[in-house]
């Protein structure tokens, strides 16, 4: 049962990521990916606890095996002493106990071997899950980079794209720049008109002075 549950958790991480991202076209794909990764991280944490539990079970089997083997050896020694002492009843009891503990140790060895095999399988699948999760974190970084470039290009194009929309900031800047150029020309013309009379009067005075000098 534990192996089947672990397999289900591992298969969750093997789901096609593109299928997740395409689930709702109008949603932010990075947001969907983050949600999916949180779910996978939760499943991976469950798997880790199952692996830890299997390790604990293996340790318990090993402890029980050591205890049963020691008791079997102890009863064997006691049976030998009782036999030498001629204590038939004690010998038969110790011998029966030895058989009981030996049988238990044999059964525990079989169970321990099976549990160890399960643990190795679970640890392998758990490592596979962690690698898959790490790969998806890297893919999220790649997608975030692509999204960031797309957003940056969009913002940059809003400024640089002069031809597509007159409401673009750069277009408005050009309009203001043209307006300031026209305003500067108007100021120059106004200044020139305001000074032309004085300049002409000055020229006339200079001409009269020069004519007077010529007559004298």
C-alpha cells in the first residue's frame, strides 16, 4: 500500500507541465506554475515522511531481530547447562524457548529483507521526485526570465515605437519638441520685428552722417 501511494505521489510530479500551464489561457502562466510547484512540494514532503517512516520500520525490525537472536542464543546456552545438570524439565523449557526465538528471528530476517528492498525502492523514487521538482524550479526560472523580457520589451516599445500610435510617450515628446521649435521661431520673429524699426533708424542716421561728411 505504501509503495502504491508513493507511486501516486511520484506520478503527480510526472504530469505534463504544459498541460498545467494551458489549463486556463487567461490566467498568468507563472502564477499557475507557482501553484503547481507548491502542490508538488507538498506531495514531496508527504513522500519524505513516508520514506522516514519506512526507515523507522526497518530500524524496528533490526532491533527485534537482534533481540530475538540474542534470546535464542541465551536459551540455547541455558538448555545446555540444564542438560548437563540433569534438569530435564528446565532443559525442555529452555529448548522450547530457543526454538520459539529462533523461529521469530528467521521470520524477522525475511521481513527485514523485504522491508529493506521496499526502502531502497522508495528512496530511489523519492530521489527521482526531488530531481523532477528541481527541474521544474529551473524551468520556472526560465519562464520567469522569458516573461520578464517580454514585459521589458513591451515597456520599451511603448516608448520607442513612434509610428504605431500617436499616444506613445515618445510621440508626445516629439510633438512637444516640435511645438517648442515653432514657439522659438515665433519668439525670434517677434524680437526681430520689435528691433527692426530701431535698426532702420540707426542705419538712416549713419547714412545721413556719411552724406554730410561727403558734402563737406
